[in-house]
């Protein structure tokens, strides 16, 4: 049922792997990815850029934090930088931003990945801010960073807006979905920082699990409510162009990951196995893709 090529980054006790699963393959192809040996099974993170052409892998072993950038089957040591946190640009292929702590400030650096050599080019300092901050989003408007505030800066480092006490969870070019310290989900205008009244997002997880995410390029919003631990929950997908919400119920304990880049599927992980479950939110069809035995998911790209 899943007809596009699926690339998955996994790890097991033997290392980190790029798993390539094309519809024409009888079995997936596995390619090893070289990372520092003491980083294996020590909290590695991975993330594909929007095209799926590049992937970044980061970790913080005993020797200090690092990140590596390259294609899934060819990550060059020359692409390494010292950071525990990075984000890809929301629309530009191979464009990446990351943070480094320097004295009492957080520096945000940006670079572009060379598609031929895999090396980082045009490395520059984009922001320098006091205190410890995390980088949440890098897009055509600039940056969103977070600590006790969610703050948006343009590419020249000018503060555009700030919202106290919210934690950005998902964003598009027009909106930011955030959660407050009281676990209330809210919608913030990406351009102005103003609160948007949005019944599609409003809610709290006081009596049940409640989780919200968006697609990257469209206005689709998914709400997952219920109790995934005992297997009873539902997924509600809404969008401005839809006449009615699309609702899908589940009777097994699945944990949400995110939409695929094209917005066609919402992907869950089955914690009782190594399966990824691709759910077509429009018709409710489920497509199961098993990871190799003993492998743990770091990230995936479909397309």
C-alpha cells in the first residue's frame, strides 16, 4: 500500500543504519553509517531535510556533542559540527541551522550542504542570544527559539515577537501550534505572534492523552485523543478545505510520530514491535512496515 521509496535511519547494538525500502525491493537494503562508537545506543537523534536527500545525526557521548550531515548512505567526517541540537530549513533543500553554547550566550549558525561533496558551505553566525536556548524552527521568515518564551527572529537577528510560557510543538509558514505550562494547546500566528482562536486545536489532556500536530505545507491538523497505553484512542484530522473532520479509531497501543512530508499519511510506531504504521488519514487505511529485527527507529522519509 505504500508505493514510494521509504528511507529509515535506525540503530542497534552494532551501529547506525540507513534502511532503504523501495517497492521494487524484495527485502530492504541496509547501509552502515559511521558515527562515534561511544554514541551508539546513547541517545542519538536523526532528522531528514524536507527533500529526504540529506540527513543529520547528532548525539552527546563522553567526548562532547556532535552532529554529522550527509546523504543517508554517505556521511562525510568533514560535515561534522559541535552541537546537540539542529533543525533543517522548512523549505530549502540541504539548509541547516544549529546551536552552540559560547560563554553565557547561545549562538545560532547556519550552513548549506554541498550535494556533491556532502560538506557544509557558507557557514555563518545568524543569531547570538543570552542564555541557554533551543532552536525550534528555521524557515523563510527566520528563526523560532524557545526557553521560558517562544521568540521569533528575522534573518537579521531582529526580534519579531515573543510569547511567554509556551512550548512550540509544530509549525507551518503561517501558524505555530504550542502548548502552555497548563498543558493547553494554542495556535499562534507565525508572523505576528498573536493568539489565534482555533477550535480545532483547543483542548487539554487533563483526563486523557491529547496531542496535536500539523503538516508542513498544508493546513492539516491532527488531534490524537484517548489513552494509547491501553490501546483506545482516536485520530481526528481537520483542514480548512474539508467539509467535515476525518476520524479514525484505534484499538491497539500505537504512538504518534508525525505526518509524512507530503501530508498523505500520519505515521505511528507500534511499541510492541518494530513496526511503523502508515495511516491514510482520508480513508483510514493502515499500511504496516516492519523495521529489521532489533533495530530502533531514529527517523524516516517517504518519497
